[in-house]
């Protein structure tokens, strides 16, 4: 169980880091990126690019790490609970990556919108 939790945490961390590095290259021409959008689809506030790109993976990683530590330190999980815990970790990691992908999609849409206005 401990090994599985560590491997899943490493996979989540690696995928989030890869997405972050790729987005940093893609949006390098923006010193700040939007962090929140209003109902009018306009950004409400911005953060420095590096901060904006790393906040979601760090928060997701903290949640994932907490769950992985709980799973790893459980002395003897009840019968069948191991599969449920692994499923929970997989779901949590997939959810975190999906949230981050959604954020990057919104930033890309914002980038295209302001690029078309500038032209």
C-alpha cells in the first residue's frame, strides 16, 4: 500500500510539473495570468505567471499527499479497503489534473481573446 501511494503521488507530481512547465513556455509573454473570472467572462484578478501556474498543483499535491500519508500509515486496513483507498487516490489525482487542465484551458482562451483584440 505504501509503495502504491508513493508511486501515485510521484505520477501526479510529475504530470502536474510537466503541465506547469509547458504552460510557462506557452504563456511566457504574459507577466501576469488571470486567476478568477467573473460571470461576464472577464478576469477579476491576476497573479504573477509563476504563482498562477503553481498554485493549483501545490494545493492538489497537498491534498493528495495528505491522503497518501493516511493510506500509508494505516496499520492494517480492513479487508477490501486497500482497493478503495487506491481508487480514492486515483480519483483525487485525476480530479486535480482535470481542475488544472481546466484552468489552463481558460487561460489559453483568455490569451487567444486578448491576442485577437491586439491584432
